[in-house]
């Protein structure tokens, strides 16, 4: 008797489980307060970062791994398609918010992804109430929007700025691709 049907069933079951796990890592804004409360009750330190993450590259992966090392759980706030257009201009994002969220959710360092619609992350930060808010080295703490800083500090969180990975940029990748 052939093992192929059994192997096929196992593989389908595995793929189904992996897809479900990815979907569970994408957290709607309205579910964020309950998700955060569950972490608080489990005494988990929440690290939050946010961005467009349009074309994921090694710099993003390195940054997200370093952010995750700042606490127990990493939540990524993802700019919606509309907010990316406002920040980056027409022609962006390259990938839809659903696709960007799925790719981020597949990373081992990422425990949750939440899409937010504002140009700024203030409302997202209000709901997430991070213990640590991580930003990339293209910012300094004082250059962050005052309302975002205030929201993090209001809940006792701290802000950490991580160095950028030299030579890594989604905008630069878009330029290089356009030159082909």
C-alpha cells in the first residue's frame, strides 16, 4: 500500500495549520486592547515598532530581530495602503497591506501585526500601550512625533532607537528595480 495518500494528508494538515497561525498573528485594531491585556496578565513585556515594510529586505529582518530582543513579544504596527501613499507618494505601496501583513506575520521574530490607517501611529500606540517602542536609526527620540512620544510615556513605556543596517532601503530597491 502506498504511503503517498497519508503523506499528502499530513502535508495538507501542516499547511492548513501554518496558514491558521499566520492569520492569528494579524490582529485587528478593535481586538488590540484584549490582546494587550492578555500579555499584561501573563507578565509579558511588549515591544512595539511600526512602519510601511513595503519591500521586506535584510535590513528589516535584522531590525525586527533586534527589536524583538528588547522584550518578550513583538507587535508590528503596519501602515495601511492609504497611509503609505500619504507618506511615500503615488506608486506606493508596491504590495498590499494584506500581503505585507502576511509576510511580516511569517517572521519568527514577529508575534503580532496590526494594520493602522493613520499617517501617524498615535492611536495604534494608545491601544498597544508598549513597554518598549522601537524605531529605526533614521529617527532620534526628539524627532519622533510629540504625540507618539507622549502616548508611549503615558503608559510608562520607553523609546529605543536602533541603528539602521547600512545599504538597506525599500525606496532604494524600488529605484533599482525601476532602472532595470
